[in-house]
């Protein structure tokens, strides 16, 4: 097992990464748990992993109850959030009851938001079971639900007490979901680490075949990069926005197509290609670098072109982005592969240039 520390200004906590950790979750997480805990998961993950986690926690005398939610991005909303509150109230959860998120990014984000708001703040623990959630969403304390008009629009910055990433849970992940997670892995290389990007290019086929040692290296590396960024900029006043590479375009795709139609990682993959095209239009990146990104994204079995919809719709969605400030849209562009920047776009002509080939 490898351990990392996230030194966020509001709260420091460990990330545990390794194989077969779920069955040892009781002893590993005991120092971060309260006497009573709610395990919150969904209908797909419960039959796979709930029993193992319950047994592990019972062995340390943690008093647990479960809340099982419907599965899917389309349920990351107020109604499902309320199901969590119903379960907490019915089971007499207190302010010191720990909420345990067992699942992917959807479960992690909605449970984190429930924890941030239940009785004005209950402790929570992330047990991410998808590649995407292990490399990204479980770390850093962004919690949220979607609004029909915009992705992750309602939420809070609220850090977990600990994160436990068991690589063995990835073995039951559908291949489409593994690919979606790989989009966020590729993102880390493109935004801040060209050596990691080269490493990914060399190892992508083995990673896609779930070579556990390589996956462990990738998860550790991404969590380390994210922990470093979150320690410097917990509430996204500056460099944390780099982690949004491809996301402004990606969130537009998710909202336009209907949540859950394109997976988040798929939308980010096509979004990163558009972010490269925007960087080209700004005169910062050359077309060979975009081709390099396209080739890697394709090897991860991810889309490199967005769905077709009108330019005006792109703009309408992207004007809802959380990076919009004083009405001005801001995008993460690349100076080169491995170096991101935040760019204000006041004239949409440059966006038109980037998007037009895909309309
Ligand atoms: P997800 O949570 O929907 O999980 C993907 C699918 O895999 C679901 O059907 C789920 O039930 C299933 N699943 C999960 N673990 C499994 C396992 N081990 N075996 C078999 N099936 C399993 O999707 P995701 O890609 O994990 O997360 C996407 C979400 O994360 C989006 O809502 C996105 O906005 C959010 N996100 C948040 C942050 C953040 O910083 N908070 C960062 C990136 C993404
Ligand atoms: N996934 C973006 C962030 O955590 O900031």
C-alpha cells in the first residue's frame, strides 16, 4: 500500500492506494472513522463490494447502515440528494456519523455534498471504485450535483477525512468506464507533466489491459499531482483551474446531449482535442502536438470528435461554466504539451475557428 498526504489548507488527510484494501478498510480507516457510519453506494456497486466493506467495518465495531441509490449521472440531482437525507434521518444519523461514499465520481460528488450540508457538516470518507474517481474526483474536496442547465453547478468545497483506493475494484469496471477514467489520466500529462505524457504513450496498451502495477503507478502519480495543486489552491482561485483542461467543452457536450449519454470522461476526451484546437487558434500549440494528443486519446478507445450541434449552443452552454468571471469566458489552453494556462476569451471568433471543423 502507498500513502499520500493531501495538505489542503482547510484539512489534511491521507490517500491510501493499493490492492485488496477494501477487505482491510476497517483497520486502515479506523483512525479516520466515527463510531457510526452510513455506507452510501448504488445499485450496481452494492452487490459487488458492499458486503466486503460491511464485514471489514464490523470487524472494528463500526455501527453501519446502508443507503443504496439509483445508478447514473442523470441521478446526480436534488431528488437523489434528498434520498440520502431521507436515509440519514430515518437511521438517526448524527453530526458525527461518517458518510462513506463507495463508488465512482457520481457517488463521491453527491455524498460529499450531502456530508457538507447534513447538520451543517458531517465527516465523510471516499472509497473510489472507478479509475476516474481514483485519479481525480475522490481527491480535493469538490462536491456537487448537476443542474439541468449546467454541470456540477450546485456544490461545496468540502474535504474528506480519508480516501481509500483499492485497485482490485477496477477489475469489474466495464471497459468503456476504464477508458473514461483514462481521459482524466491523460489530462494530467497534458496540463502539467510532459514526461508523464510520454510514459503514458509508451504504456497505454498495457494500462488498457489493466496491468495492475502500471495502474498503481498512474493512480499514484495523478493523485500526487492533484494533491500538490490542491495544497496550493484549494478553492480554485488560480492554478486548480488547470485541472479543467477540456472540461469547458466537455461539460457543454454532457449538458447538450443529456447527462449520462456521453460519459464524463468521453466528453473530456473530445473536449481536450477542442482545447488543443483552441490553443492552435491562439497561436500557442502546433498541429503536431494536437495530433499527438489525438493519437493517445484514440489508443485509450476514447472519442476525439464532439457530437455535432450549433455553434450558438456551444456558446450558450459554455457561458454557464464556473470559470466565467464578470461575464467573460475563461478556458484552459496549452502553451505546449505539459504546460497549461488560463485564457480569457472576449472575442468568440477564436472559438469559432476551433469548433467550426466539428460543426
Ligand atoms: P460513475 O460514478 O457514474 O461510475 C461509472 C459507472 O461504473 C457507474 O455505472 C457505476 O455504477 C459503475 N461502477 C463504479 N465502480 C464500479 C466497479 N468497480 N465495477 C463495476 N462498475 C462500477 O462515473 P465516474 O466516471 O466514476 O465519475 C464521473 C463523475 O465524476 C461525473 O459526475 C463528474 O462530474 C465527476 N467528477 C468530479 C470531479 C471532482 O473533482 N469532484 C472530478 C472529475 C469528475
Ligand atoms: N477535477 C477538477 C478539480 O478537482 O479541480
